[in-house]
C-alpha cells in the first residue's frame, strides 16, 4: 500500500480497502522506527474495528541480519513474524528485469520463500491491535543493533 512517508498508508485504511496490514521491516533502527509509527496509525484504525495488524514480515536486505531483533519487536507489539524475505541476488536481478521473483526465477528457493509467505498470510486469522513501543523500548533495540555492528567490526579486524 505504501508507507508513512509517502502518505499512501492511511487513505486505503480510511476508505476500507484493507482489513489487515502486514509491515515489512529490516533490523535497521529507522526501519523499526517507521514500522512502530505505522503501528500507531494501525492502532487508531483497529480500535474502531476498521483494520488490524496481521503481522510483521522480516526483510533480510540489511547491513544487520539478526531476525531475533525483529522477532522481539513483533512480540512487544503483540504480534508475530509471518515470514522473512532473504538477502538474495535473485531479488536484485528480478528488479532489474522489472519482474517479480516468481516470474523471473519460479523454481528458486527465493521464489519458494515468497510462496510460503503468501500461504502463511492467507491462512493467518490472528488480527491484533498493536501496542506501539515507547522511545525507551526503541532505544533498547537500537543498542542491540549497535552492539551487533560493533561485534561484526571486531570480527573483521
């Protein structure tokens, strides 16, 4: 649908075009921050029974690849991670060709990940009213990310 920045998020919910929202995020602090802000909006719609949070989708395309950070974030929101999109060269190659991964490489493991994610979403009946994190909770996540980055730097030296 869009994101908070482009303004394409609230209008479809306000117009009743979505029942559930799935947020795709990485471990990056700004991505978690934006996802948390989206949850603030979803909470307002969910409290009026207009749209709910269906879950979080972990995007592994980040400098920090630590699923436990996103899993912890989802748990604090009151939801769960529905699946993950791996870091994959196939995704980049499909983008260059202006195709979906399933169109570009239908037999690939990456295409199978997208299929699995689609089935998980279709079968998901858990709709939640998210409980957005406080600034302090977000700071804790940022500290974990920073620690991982520092550990990775030490290993490279």
